[in-house]
């Protein structure tokens, strides 16, 4: 007669212990994964707020990539409807011609703005920046867009970080002058009530070269393009007036040839 072998009791107990341990490990892993998922969701939800959107945008200007910055916020389209804007000089070449570097000092939400704004609404973000040793300030609108995957918030910068400048002249008809290799129209003297033609540039210090004429000449001048707009004063909405934040004067004098010609006559 054959004998039936009973299972080893120690083996059974060990298997149960391993099973319980496996269940505990799986439970801990699920808890860790749940915590990690919550953290990732929270990061995705808050990492790209309005201030961060402006920071990413301003970083492109600081890197000298004007074209990439303009692809995020098109200054040309933004300037449409503003009759006083004569030109928008925001190319890589113009930005590279700045004699002083642009850098971001601080970016923060303005006033009572909150990152919990409803989709479709805008908030103001204040930007403190520097051109060389000189400081500037701007307030940009940022719009809350529809949430992305996993509930990630998305924000779009509405207003470009540009500075309106004007070049005055006693002989505006001899223009245009040259800034960063691009033409910039001349305005008549502001004290005489002449219309001021606005050019939009990214913050910087630019050389303004007078046009060459046989009858009149003017020395090369420099314009420091900085803004100092407080949110309570600045109205960046479409169609709002854009007074020049920086001005430079090109005063022409008769050339020696003209003086000789007049004397001979």
C-alpha cells in the first residue's frame, strides 16, 4: 500500500508570509504611485502660470531671439489700428544692434491678479528689466486659455514687450534715419505740435544714424528704449494711444557746400 505524503507545514506558512509581504509591497507601491501622480498633476496644473508665460517670452528677448519672441506675440498685429505707429523694428538684426544687453530683473503678478482667473480672462504681469545699468518697467496682459492635457493650465502673452520711441527733427522731410539697419521715420519737433511718428522696438540702446544729404547733416544720436509704465497708467488695449516712452532729436545744420552755394548766390 502506498503512503500519502502530507504537505510540509513550514512550506505552507512560508508561502503565506511571502504572499502577505507581496500584498504589502504592492499596496505601498500603489500608494507611492498615487502620491507621485498627485504631485505630477499638481506640477502640470501650476507650473505654467501667467508669470511663467511672461518669463519664457522675455527670456527669448534676453537671448537675442527677436524672431522667436515675435512668433509668440506679434508686435505688428498688436500695432494694427494704432495710427501713430509708423514702424515696428523688432528683428534679430535690430535687437543685435543694441549697445547694451537686455536682462530680466523680476516678474510678478500685478495688483490683485491671480493665477486662478477664469478661462478667457486676462491678468496683468509686471516686468522689471534692465538695459545695461538702466532699469525699465512694463505691465503685460496675459490671457488664460483652455486647459491642456491632465488639467495643465495654459497662458498666452497678449502684449509685446516693446518700447514706443520717436525721432524728432527740425527737417523731418529729409528722413528716414537708420536704426539697426532699418529705416525709421522722422517726426517734426514736438514743441511745435508736430505729429510724433512711433516706432516700436524691443528694449535696448540703439544708434540712430541721420540720413546723408548734400544740403543738411546731423550727428549720429543714441536712444535708450526703456518703458516705465505702471499698470494703473498703461492701457495696452487695442487702439490705445502710444505716447513715446523714449525720444531722440536729430537736428540738422546746413552743410559747408550749401553755405558756399548760398554765399556765392
